[in-house]
């Protein structure tokens, strides 16, 4: 990207952040969209979260991919073009491609070109000769893969990490329906989904002893100070993670430690002591619920793999 284009993209991004923050902080209860957790500092902190002893999803999913990779490859069949939604550093993509029978291509999809580069470079280094075609697109909106498939290869969507859990159920169904349209006829989707489990395990996973998840959550306020000119006092808010059993989701909040005011975009937002900003939902699924969401998005279950403790699930869905 040229410097001028990069500058325009950064300015548009800051304007969108400010608009979302003004809307979210004007709502009752106050909220901020979780997508803004991932600036470069947030992405670094999230990588650290994935290695925490309490945060079981990443290593459990990697174990399922390692242990059941051969069965997945058989169910998927040879020659698939892998389309990974939000590939992060590309580690899971490499693991999947290693298991598959003669994959035809790797197409990582992300809105941020700099993140795509890391995943594309890792995959290209691990599989010389495999066509790697990054797609710059916001996969939370409609996008086309037309003309990108390798010959007649079928698309295998790959959406690991239970990132689907950060969507509301309505958004999850909309994503699944859009993915089905983007991936085209005969497509399959390999989907990671975290499972419902006991409160203690879930709350520890989102409120670790080392305070990394707290730093990840609070970085959202630091980002608003840096990029949107807000004046949040970072010691005036504390991280809270709570399992909402009725809605089967872990919620992250930032709790105001005192009555205080914050300036943002020429406006003043007042907080009562104990008032929270709701920053993220991480839905957990029972298998029957996941099947329902998949069906509503136009997919049917072909197979499901889990770990010995039943912590996490990986689904193969067919269009
Ligand atoms: C990216 N996503 C699947 C993570 C999750 O578990 O919901 C984000 C996260 N938030 C706190 N810890 C991890």
C-alpha cells in the first residue's frame, strides 16, 4: 500500500473507532465493539493470552487438529482450496494444510493487509509451490472469491479459534450464510467452537492470574486515548469477566472504580461508581445449539471432533 493510501486507511479507521465509541458510550448499558480490541498492542496481548495456562481454547483446538487431522483430511477429500477467515499468524493454517491431501491453494482473508502478510509468508515458507492468494476483505460483510479458486478446486472455509463466539447468535448465522455464498457450490467449512463448561474454568480463562486479559481489555481505553483523543484514566477502570449462564457466554466488562467523567469527541460521558462498559461476549455452545446455528446459516454437519475432556469442538460442515 502507498504511504498516502495507508494514511487515508488509518484516518478512516480512526473515524470509525470514534463513531463506534460515541454510539457505544451513549447507549445504556454502555458498550464498545470487541473488534476494536485488536490494534497492534491488542494483537500482541491476544497472542500472549493464547499461551496462558488458564486459556485452554487455543492449545485444545491445536491438539484436536493434530490428533484428528488424518480423519479430517479423509472427510474433506483431496485438492481443496483452503479459505481461512482471520488467519492471525497462520500457525493453524499451516497445521491444517499439513494434514490435508494435496491442498490446491491457501487464501487467507482479513481486513488488515499487514496481518495477511504474516500468515501468507508463514504458509508460503512451509509449502513452497502452493499458490497463496491473500484476500483483503472484511469477512463480517459480504465479499467475493470469484476467480480465485484454483481450477475446479472446492473451497474449504476454515474459521478456527471459536471466533464465531464473539458474534451475537444473529451475527453468527449471518456470517455462516455469507460464508456459504462466498465459498460457493460444494463448499465445506471447518469451524472451531468452544463448548459450554463450568463457571470456574470459563471465568479463569478470561481473567488470568498474570493479568494479561485485564491488560488486553484495558488496552481498549488506552487505544481510545491514543487514537480518538479520549481522556480515560486507566486506573479508574478494572477488568471483569463473568459467565452469563442464561445466555451461555463469557462477558468482559470494564468497571468504573469511582464516579467520574470522560471526554471524547467533544462530549462528556459520566460514569457512576460500579458502572460497566461491556466490551466482549464469548459465546460457548452445546452441540445441539451449534447445529441449529449452522442449519440456519445453510450448513449441515458432516462430522465433529472434540478433545478427551470435551472442552472444545471442531466441526466439518457441508453446504
Ligand atoms: C478471539 N476470540 C475467540 C477470543 C475469545 O476467547 O473469545 C478473544 C478473547 N477475549 C479474551 N480472551 C480471549
